[in-house]
């Protein structure tokens, strides 16, 4: 019974960030994602940090996509179930 307890706390800190919201807003998530992309593109990170930041970027990307889909669904409801294209002019 002692061995399952240590393995669970080891995963808990890694999951602690996942338990809380990924970001406070779409804009905050997008800004953090842009910063991560810049860090990854710079190519100056050690392998461990590279992997950690890539995983964080994947979480942020999923959050942003989900928020955009939720807004699109709300617009669909407002437009009587029909999603209409945005007019530029």
C-alpha cells in the first residue's frame, strides 16, 4: 500500500496545472502560446524544457480551439442554426 501512495503524489504536481484552468481567457492563452512558439523557434532550450513547453503549447492550443468552437456554436444559435460568413465590408 505504500508504493501506490508515492507514485500518486509524483503525478499530482504534474497534474496540478491541468486541474486548474489552462488560461484565464482566450487572449491570455493566445499570448502565452505566442511566447512559447517564439521560445521553441529560438532553438535555445534544453531538451527537457523543450518537451515541457511543447506540451504546454498543446494544452493552450486545445483550449483556444475549444473556445473558438464554443463561440462559433453561440453564433450559430444567434443566427437561427445557420452559420453565416463574415462580411468584410
